[in-house]
């Protein structure tokens, strides 16, 4: 019986199959996992800080430089670069703020792709310049939209750089605090005591950038390390954020048998902490420790006892993690929460608050303006406006209503006049300052029965 042509033929055992072997499906390409931390260096100052990150090669692999197309004084030593197109590499002040915002929005898909799946996003920028002041808050907002915890590291300008640059930096700091979860602010002016009279400008900025880079390194390594006692660094950052969104972060290292005490001594005299005065008025101080496996419980206890003794009444939280790469060094980091100023403090905060308010209300046509066309208006003032000037008719009406003034006459007290009789015109008999004409018992206040 012949088989139907539509039936499949089965190969006999041991016979070679004429059909070609089925292709083996290619293995699906697996995307590399997203890093735990992603760092964005915005502008020349932010890129210079990222270039000084030390202690962990993984930090360079998760760093991104955001700069004007073809422009940066220092070549970025990072994994990726995001150029902001249609911006002049030099003379950014001549570029309108709207063009800078448009250039950042144009790169938004790439920024959000780099933030996808990342737990913590760090934005590093020097405020006061055109690019860092405008682009840093926008990138922080994109990182926050991706679901990451955003920490912004902002360097404030020196006072000698001018009041306009300081006003612009203050306005950028306010925007950054609105966009990021936590802002680490470093006023470069406070680091002047670290400089000598012969310190060059290049060395000065190297020192300030290195100070901020040390804080970033401690933050990133702490977030990627396993905590052995206390709270993890992510929880410490969240507690600091709840106190006002802004903090001062200082870090230092010490080694040797007394490394804990030496590290605390360095922190107490650090110029960023104003010689320890800032610690005593802080609403919260977070202590982060990092060392290798040689870290002992007794060492941690002595260090924390010293900190509690120096900060009576100040809430203190801590966490310690192991970092084998530190060797015999102990790294101590302090996050000092800066309280959010109340409405009364903002009203009477002095020139600094006035410059902040002025910077936020700059004309939108000004190249240094940070206020977008759709931003909210100026809040109402707490001060009562002066009354309008009185017209001639008003003054004449007030004169007619005025009552004639009553002439005052001096009255006379009803005092009793005692007559001396025939001795009225006689001079009193004064002896040693006493009037002998007055009876002795009256002069000596002797009461008679």
C-alpha cells in the first residue's frame, strides 16, 4: 500500500538524514546590571571634581561628564560624556538660560536611560557658573523621576568672585534643593584657612575640589559597602534629609593605634564646621565609619563616646562599614544637617537672604536669569507698605477737624503753711548742720509715749 504524499516520512534508524540540522538558537544577549550609583559631573567644576575621585576604580566606570559641546578646561576622565549641543564652549554668559535648558531637555532621554535601575544618583556641580547652575537642578530632577535617591554635591563660589556670581549660586542652590533629595553644600570661602598666603589659584581650586571629591568617595563607597553595626549610609542620608534637605559633609582619615581620637580631633577643628560650632547647633549629626576588619568594638565605642561628649544634647546617629581597601586607615565622615530656615529667619536673615530673593526674581531676559517664564510669582511681603502721600484736600480736611488746643495752667499743691509767730522773720539757729529751733525729739525721730 502506497503511503499518501501528505504524510511525513520517518527516517530509518541508522540512516543519514538528508535534511540540514536545525540551527541552534543564539543565546540572548544579557544587558549588564545597572550600577548602584551613577555620578554626573556638570560643567567644568563638576568634571574637575570627578577627575579627582580616588580609592575605587568602580567610581570612574559609573561617572558621566555633562558639558558644553567641545568645551572644558580639563579633559574628563570618566566613562561617558554627554555633550550639550548648540552651546558655546566659551562665553556661556552670552547664551540665554532658555537655550541651556533646551540643550539639557534634548539630552533627557540619554540621562534618564543612564539613571534607569540606579539606586543613588549623584550630581556634582559648581554653582555660580551658567552651565552648572542651570543644568544641575534639571539633571537632579530627571534622576528623581527615575526613582533614584538623588544626592547633589554643590560647591559655592569664593566671595572675591563677585556678588552677582554669588547671587546666581544662591538661586541655583535653592533650585537644587527643590530637585534633589539631599544637597551637600560646600562654601569654598570656608576653606580659606586651609590655604597659605603663597597658595596659587590652581592649588586653591585643587584643594577645594579634593575636599568635595573626598566626600563623594566616602558617600559612594559607603553606599556600596555592607554595614556591620548601626544604620546603613542610605538610612543616615534619609534621616539627614528629613531635617531640612541640606547638610555639610566632611571626611577625614587617620591611622595608627589612636586613629579614632585623631580622626575626631581633625573633624572638630575642620574649617567647614567652623571649629566645631556648627556641630553644637545642628538638629542632627550622622557619623559614618569605615575601616578594614581590624576595626574593634572598643575602638568604635571610644570614638562615639568622644563625639557624644563634645555634642551634648545634639541627636547623633551612626553606622560603620568594612572597607578592606583602607588598610590600617580609619575614615570618619560627619553629615551635619542644616535646619531649614523658618519664615521669620528668612525675613531677618540679612544680606544673604536678600541676595537669594533677588537672584530668584531676575529678569528672564537676563542671560544669568534662573527663573523660567512659567515660574511662580514673588511671595507676598511680610512688611506693611507705607501709606500713600496725603493730598492738599486731605490735609485741609484734617485741619478743620482738629480741635483747638487747651492751654494748660500750672496748679498749686494744697500744702499747709505753718507760721512761726513772732519768730517768723528770725534766722534759724544752725549748729553742726542741725536746726536747733526744731525740738530734739523731732530731729532724732524719737516717739513720745
